[in-house]
C-alpha cells in the first residue's frame, strides 16, 4: 500500500473546503472578514444537516426543498449550483 490514508482524507477535506469557500464567495464578499469564520462554520453545519436529511429521508428533503424554494426556476438554479458544487468538491 502506498501513501498515507490520512493524506487522502486531508486532500479530500481541502477540496471540500475550497468548494465551500467558492460557493459562499458572494456572501463572504458582502460581510466583514471578521465574520467569515463563523459564516463558514455555519454553512458547513447546515450543509451537513441537509446531506443527512437528504441521505436518510429523501422524501422529506424533497418536501423541504419545495417549501424553501416554491418557485421552480429557483429550485432549478439550486439543482445546477449543487451539481457544480459536487463536481468541484468531489472531482
């Protein structure tokens, strides 16, 4: 076996972090730099929560998304943004 598995996890975590930073670029640009750490921790938490809901209860996730974004074009934009995020985060 070559390489340290921890190195792979660190590289994957770094890639995820970069994708999260890019996804939050507009929000970060509109807020003071002193708030960025809390914003990123908050985004990571809510994103993780959404992943848990989506992976354990897909029907509820779909209902929540429809509740949050009632307008179809907004949901479609989120779907596209999610695709870009996954591509950047996971390669």
